[in-house]
């Protein structure tokens, strides 16, 4: 057979390397009696070629041989094998027993030694040890390969999840209200920033005929994908559609649409989205409806932070009436409460991402801290307030990233002339239009958006 020919080998195959034909014959006979199959090589060079071509696990080699000695063969074998290769248990046969010889053999990579003449019982015992070690190493290699496959699969899945989350984040940003817009002639500013890829906050507004608007803020419990999906579901219910078949409206007998009372909307949402054993995606919310002609409005607050009214003279009021969060228990009654908004008055809806932003030493911003910032920004134009507010919160928390989703909506009631000019525009509709192409998410860096329309105090 050729020296480098691939041979049929198994875990009971031993390569015997010795330049003495008689010694090889004796070892073959002994090993065959004990159930081993034997391959032979007459020198180290021939043995190396056989080992390079075959996954042999056991080697029994003489020390002194032509071309390559036993230690030299072992050194070359170890140099060529990698961690992923099947281990070869290497036993050196020698008449040398001094410490320096043993050290030389171990340094070369030998696993064990046997003195000549070979004792059969001792040889078989040492080979049994070698078999156990080779089998253990084979199991480790198999486990390592399986672990690597699992890690590769997890990395692939994680990469796909990251891609999906980035896409979901982009889609959520695209559906957020613009930085600045007018709705029925009313200036409205917005900001939205998810704490992670996607968030469970939702803000929005919609026109009611040509003289009123509805607006809301929602915060779904938790973080991540599930709250974001619930927020998307709520956005679909509360958003406009071409046929005006909205959750927030009822159709009158004459075919016209009338906005529902905020409390009725919240009650229906509570019945529809009650928590279950499968999830606890309850949410807080506040919904307001405002008649822009009279300044009269109604609101329903369900566990949400109270809307902040900022009067034209700078005075702050909180709309605190309300009930528990939505979805905790069916049958909870909710009520709407009246409020009034004068010309030039503002109302701010916000989630707890801003007020609960925390400084490592000074603690949370709090509702009081937020209203103080709002007071300091009273002379700013509507479109400038929220970017400045987010920047101020970040400055006060040492520039830390927000731990929770951040969302806010700021509205100012315009005077009749301003609203009339806006609605008389050739491009005016009963819809809400943006002054630029930026979504509310882009205001999180504190930049002031370009304004096509301004509203000064």
C-alpha cells in the first residue's frame, strides 16, 4: 500500500512505528490479541505520511529511528494538528528512563512512555487510558462544533432581529407627528423619541370639521416591541382615514360625522384592550377635544400625567381630574371634564419620559421641574419650545440618555384673525399639514425646526 494512502481506521486502530521488523511483528501479535487493528511504519518519515492521510488516534512509536526519531515525529505531528483535529495519543517506547529523556519526550508532545521490553498488561492499560482521553476529546470537539453552530445561528437571528428593529424604528418615526404643523389654523409642535428601537408612546391630533381639533397622548406600559405594537394598534384606531370611519367619530343620521365625547372613547378602549393572562399591556392616556371658536373643551385623563395649561400671562395650571389607566379592569367608568383655553394659551401633553428623567445626584426632573422649564420658555415660539425643553432636560441630567420613551405635544390657541388667515389660504383643508418634512423624532437633538408659520406670545 502507498505510504500516504487513506486507510480504513477506527478508534481501535494503532499505528506502530519501529525500524525493527521483529519488534513490529511482536507488537502486532500482542495488540491483535487484545482487539486492536495495527498499521505499521518502519521509520518516522513514513509514519508521518500515514498520519497526515488518516485520522489515527493511537500511536506506539520507538524512540530511536532513522529519518525521524520518535520525539521528532511527535513534534511534527503536534505542529500540524489543530484544535479541531481528532487528538492522537502518542506513546514512546524507550529503554531510556533518566529524567532528561522523559523531559525531552514530554516537551516533544508525548502523552506517555513505556519501557522495553514491553509488558502486555501495562501496555493495554495505558492504551485504555489513551482511548478514554481521545473519546473525551472527540466529545468536546462535537460539543464545540454544536456550540459554534448554535452561536452562528443566534448571531444570524440577532442580525435579522436588529434589521427588523431598525426598520420598525424607521416606520414608527415616519408615523410620528411632524415637528411643527397647523391643524385647522392651530400651531402644534410635537416630539417623539423611543428609549430603544421602538417605543410604546403615542401622540396625535386630528381636525374636527373646520373649527375644532382633537388631540391625545398615550403611554403603553413596558418597553420594546409589544408596547410598540399596541401603540400602533391604537394609532390605527385614532387616526384619520379617507372614508372618515374613525373610532373617535360617530355618524349622524344625515351622514355627517360628529366627534365622540373623550370619556366614551376611553371607555370603549378600556373594554377592548383589557389585560389578560397573556399580557399586561395596559396604558395611560389623555384625550382632549377643543372648540377653537369658543376655547371650550373637554378632556378625559386615564392614569396619564396631567396636561399642563400655560396661560398667556405665564400662569401654569394642571388638568388633574381623571381615572385609572386603561385596560386594568373592564367596566370602569370614565368621565370627561370641561376646560377653557384662551387666545394665546397653550396646552402641553407629555409622557413621563421627560418628568422622570433622572440626574445621578439630583434625582428626577419631576412635574414641578418640567413646569419651571416651561415657564422659562414662555416667550419662545411654539415650534421652538419642545426642542429647547428636551435639550434643557438633557442638560439637567448630565446629558444622559433617556431611560423611557419621550413624547410631547404642544398646542396654542390662535386668535380668530390668525386662524381665519390660515383657513382662507388656497391650500387650506380641514386636515392637518406640516410645515416641513421632519417627523417629531428629529427634534430630540435639540435643534430648532424651520417654521413656515410662527406663533408668538
